[in-house]
C-alpha cells in the first residue's frame, strides 16, 4: 500500500463557491510559518511567539523520547494545494517548521446547515455562540498533544526505521494540528483564548491531576500494535470530527480543518498498512510452519508473530474506546452545535435533505426492556448517533481490506467489529455487560468471559515481549512484513532515521 495522496472528495468546494488564491502561499521566513498574513497582525504574532517557547519545551519534555537530535526524513507542508503540497527532507524534530496553514478561502461560501443555512459564513466569532465554539476548538486541540504524549516511548521498540519515521511524521503533524487550534484560540478569543492555549500544554495524557479531556487520550499506547490500532481507529474518529468541523459556518475553523484532513489521511494509512503488514507476516509464518488453524495460538506464538485472535481482541478494545469519543448518541449539545451552524455531519453537503432537520427523524439503536431495538428519534438530537454510524461504516471498509489479505493467503479467519453496545463507557450503552455479538450478560458472566474478547494480561505480555527495536537499515522485526513501497518511493534500504550517525543524512540529502 502506498502512502496516500492527500485528497478529500467529501469536501466539494464547488457547491458553495470557488477557491480564492489569496492565501495559498506559505511564508517560511517568519518564526512561525503561515499562510494567514501573520506579519500583518502584530498582536497575534506577538502572542503566538510568546507561546512558542512553551511549546518547544513541551515537545522536548513530552515528545518522542531519545530521538530529539536524530535526523528524520520528514515531509513538510509548503503549500495547501493538494498538488505538490509537501517536500521531503531530513530534519531534527525540534527544528521542524510547525506553522499555521489554512485551506484557501472559498469566495461566496454560505453556511451549509442549521438555522443559519444559506447565510454568509462568519469570519468573526458570533457572540451568541462564543462559548460553544471555544469548547469545540479546545476539545479538538486537546487531542493533538495527547496522542504525542501517549506515543513518546514507542521509538525505543520500533520494528524498523521505516516505521520509526512514520511514527515521527504522525507526531510532528499532531503538533502542527495543535498549532492550528491555538491559532484560532489566540486570534478569535482574546484573553480566554490565551488561557486555553496555555492549558493545552498544561494537561498531560494519563495524569491523575491534569488528564486530557477525552478518555481515549489518557489510555496507554504501550506497543506498536496499539499504535497501529490507534492510528487506524482513533485517528479515524479524528477524521470524522474534522470532516464535521470542516463544514462549520465559522469559516476560519472550516478552512483549518480542511487542511488538517490532508495530513490526517497519512495517519490512518500508517494504521491500516501497519496492521495489514502484521496480518501478512502472521499468514506467511503460519503457512511456512504448516499451521492452518488460526486458533492454534501457542503454536503460532512460537513463531514469533501475533496470532489473529489476539489481533481481533486488540481491535475490539480500540474500536470501543474510539466509539466512546463520539459522546452520547442522543445529545442536546450535538443538536445545538448543528443548529447553530458550528459543526455539521459527515459529508454534510452530500446528504439529500434540508440540512436543518427541524421535522426529521433518525433511527437509533437503544436498549428497551432488556432488548436492543431501533427507535426513531428527532434527527437533531441524533447528530452524534449518525456520526458514529458513519464511523462504523468507515472502519468496516478498512477491515474488509484486511480480510482480503487473509482470503488471499488462504487463512480462514475474519476480522469483525463488535456490537455497538460492547464494552462501552459513554452513551446509550455505558456500563452494560454485552458480548461482541450483542448478547446481554450479567456482570459475573462478563467477567468470566472478558479475556475471550479483550486482551488479557497474558496477551499484552506476549505482545510486549515482541517489542525489540530493529534499527538496522532495511531490516524489519519478525512479526511484521516490510512495506510494498517506501515513503516518497524510496528504496528498501533507505535510512529514514539517522540515529547513531547524524552527520550522514545531510550528506545523503545533498547527494
């Protein structure tokens, strides 16, 4: 699988206007690269430059541990046009040129949904929605540094330099997405925004005193299987949220999220291809050993690969934790954000309805009299439920591609998604004891069977035991297959990260 070209068919700009080229070029002369004419807003420039040292301190203390001085082959955005928008080069991560990049403004764009549908989009924060909008931006912003913090130790156990580089690419782009939200807070929310921007560096993933806002971003990412699952499932939640915010009637937020989606595509590619390569390697090892039964776990583990039932259990965990990020299926907050024109639905402009939903209904799965039933509820209050349904469909497309690997290799095993009520802590099914196939259980029954469906301590210990760093050029850990093509079409023996000989990479770069 090749690294994806950053296109976003769901964002059809032709429906609301044409692109303006006024802010396409990125200024890399300033301390903070940008395409928002930052040099003309002295107060904002001063505020962001004052925030910058704290960010660098955070990156050095909470970013990738042990690799701050390594030269890494990273891509850096040099424009916001999907055609030729980035360059690849070696750079030390603390020197990476983070910045503020917005997609081009659309001339004549109107608000596409809610009670303000058809009105010109806002270039300033509407006073009546100030608090709601700030909260949306803060929550999105809080997820970005959180994932960097969760992944900061992974470099020590990388399965290859290729994967190490991909980890760092994800990390620096999450850092840039933090910059994107901080820009909006600082520019449009005054002192409150400055306080919120500071707080984004003050919280810490997993901290008892100052945890990150959303639960999934306080979970550990202890191994590379967890990382690949996170980037496939949890970053996919990020995609859904960004797609919804990219429809916003607050135009600076919409433009910011449209560009962020170009980078988010790579994160999901890392997850999907990473899990796919694990599946490929497991199948190859099973066939070489003459093992046809995917449930011969002990025999398969002796081969030093990750058995498929354990892979399914890890998927179950990450799927359900990510589903909780969508909040309550029936939500007044979701309705208010939609009605206000601040946050739309996934691919809003592609939906065939009036985009106001005043008299519309939506089917939502609920528990009634100890049975799961589908109920028609007001569509406005079911905004979160619909987004979650779209997420589940989007996930399934990726699972289908993994299953094609299994089918091609002749291994009789199918990866699947659990029932929507399985292992939920938020929403309609929070706290219920439900099996992956949707059977209601007692708490005792759940505890007795939990390890069949979610990773056990023994499973996690086994995975952890596989996590030994492989940093020789062109080499890969035995539990994961090499990629079919290198980043930026590089050869298989390309040195993506220069760990012990940092002087070599600049020479290669010049060559």
